[in-house]
C-alpha cells in the first residue's frame, strides 16, 4: 500500500538483465551490483521531485542508507526490476523506499530480492555546498507524516553519533592467526575517475557502495573460505563528498559473528589530491552483514571470531547489540504480517 499521495511521475522503475560480470563464481549477483542499481533509482526519483517546484536547479545527493535487506539471491540471466518511491520529505531531505524484484524470463516468475530505505539531500547545481529546500508531499493520513518525521529525527541523531567515531583506523597486522580480526581485514585503493562521478565531478553514491561491498565480501570470504553473499547493510553514512581525482581507501574488518552471519565494518577514506586543501578525511562508513552458503544455497555455520583485545571485544559487543536488535525487528515484522 502506498504511504502517501504523489504523482505517477514520482514513482519509477529501472530494469536490466543480470550478466556474468555482475555475479560471483557461484552465479549469485554481487550485493554491490544491486546497491548501485538501488542508489541510481533513488537518485533519479529524488532529483526529479526536488526539481518539480524549485526555481533553482539541483541534484539529489545520497546522505544515508538507513538499511538494505537482501532477502533472496538474484542470479545470472534474471531481470532486476528496481522500483523507487518517496515516502517522506523534510525541509532539506527526502526519504526513498526501494524494492528490487528478480524476474525469471524463462518461467515468468517474480520474487522480491531486496528492499532498502535511503535519504537524499538536494544540492544546488551552481553551488554544491548549498542545500535546496525540498517540495513537500501529500500524505494519505496524518499518522504517516508523523511516522516519517520520527524516522527522520532518529536517522539524524544516529548520523551525528557516527561522525564522533570517525577517528577509527584499520592498521595492518603481522602474521595474524586464522579467524582473528587481523587475519581477514582487507583494503582496496581506488583512483576516482570521470566514469565514477556525476556531471559535477563528485562520486556517485552507488559507485562507493559497490566498492564497499567488494571489500566487505573479501573480508567475509577470508574468514569463511566459502561462497558468501550480502545479507543486509546497516546504516551507510555519507559524511563528506568525494571529488574526481581523489584516491580513496576502502577498508573492512570483522566486528561480530553469530552462528550464521557475520558483521563487517567498512570505512572509506579520501585523499584530496586535487583541491586547495590536500587533506585525508573519512568520507563514508557502514556495517555489512554476510552469510555463508553451501553449493546448494543452504546457510553454513560461521567460524567464530577470535577476540584478541579489549577494543575488539567492545566492537563485538556493539555488533551483538545490532544483531539482536535487527533480529527482534524482523520477528516483530513477521508477527505483524501474520496477524493481518
């Protein structure tokens, strides 16, 4: 059911067939490929809405991914349909809900594979530091607007809390033991080129998320040595824009393992080599959850993470808290659907 009344043009769908280079060796489409498609759909619908009533032209920039759940793997040869809809607007931000369907064009069957919630802010085309006001939407019921405002305030507080933790770094470990944090931690260095960026020279959020998923996947594979797939992404925060010509370092480390899932923390640090101030800064941070699968696609047990320091123990307990909170929300959602 739609959460609000918006014109038909405010709901969009992007579709394309999944090819071999979109997937891993087991034929499952990379989570990063899906993340990139989700962000593209969100950027299109947000930019379209923000320019619908504004005199000053703008482009919507991804500020935060609230959560992405990968409910079922998508496979090579299936058609991915990504549909996006605006569910809430504040004065300077837009909340977008996205669903991803996988269509088997041989059988005609469709399945929901992923769902996501993202926040965008509109930036002026003439001054990317200026945030434009967002046109309001009309809600079917007052309670829906109040629920949206509550989500907005919660994500705003969480984003501010994340900024305070941006001093964390991932250092190399010499001769690490198997199943330790140091054993699986990984980094990737990428030079931001024109094809990674918008017309205004700033990196697409989807490009960044795809690289983050690749690093998280390497960490997960090193820990398990099995076929791994992205299960969910919890709160990707885009703290600062990344410019064309920057060198970005994407680093990932294991924070928590349960019996059937593992949480990986990922940072993106940017070296601004082209601007006036050649500084290194934390651009993006997130938590990815992966699961291990057998050849038949069944969940496999996760080797337990070996904790070696008080700091690792603290991160493990924080990850456990997020895991239990997510588990409780899913159970409540399932119970709600059963009662309907």
